[in-house]
C-alpha cells in the first residue's frame, strides 16, 4: 500500500490505537500520517490529520503542543471554498480554550488581529 491510502490507514490506525489506550503509539502513527500527507503535497489531507492529532494531544494532556498545531493550522486554512476544515479546527481550538483558559480582550496577542488569550490563573479558594 502506498500514497494517500497508506497515510489514511496510518491515521485511522493511530486514532483507533489511541482510543483503545495505546496513547503513544497512536500519537506516533497519526503524526507519521501527517508528515506523509505533507510529503505527498496533500495540504488538505495534512490539515485534517493535524486537527485529529491536536485533539488527541489535548486529550493526552499535551496542551502546549496542541495549541501550536491549532495556531499553525488556523493561520493557514482558507475560509473558502470549503469552510468545513476551518470550522473543525476552530471547534477544536475553542474546546481547548474552554478546557484550559478563557478568551479575553486583553492578554497575549497572537499574529491574527483580534485574537487574544490570557491563561487561566491557578485556582484559589473563593473569598481569598
């Protein structure tokens, strides 16, 4: 097996392994698939796999790496002609923000105008 079919198999095999508890091998397979799509020049395929990988990284607690992947994908995804890949990446990005932080109007500025993020401070007991 070679080409796109090889990387599609590698992606879903990795996702399945990950869901079955083989976290590291699942992540490795999905990352290999991402690089395979890039080597083929299939940017759309690479983006889909990158979003899958980012979601898996969030689940496994690797939030910083997932954040980097989402930022890279969102900066390069066109909104048209097919908005679905961008919407999927945005959904994952928002899930990450809800899980670890909160969007604000102040804080660390990223490259996209209007998008800011302030890390959530450590939890303190109420009334202190």
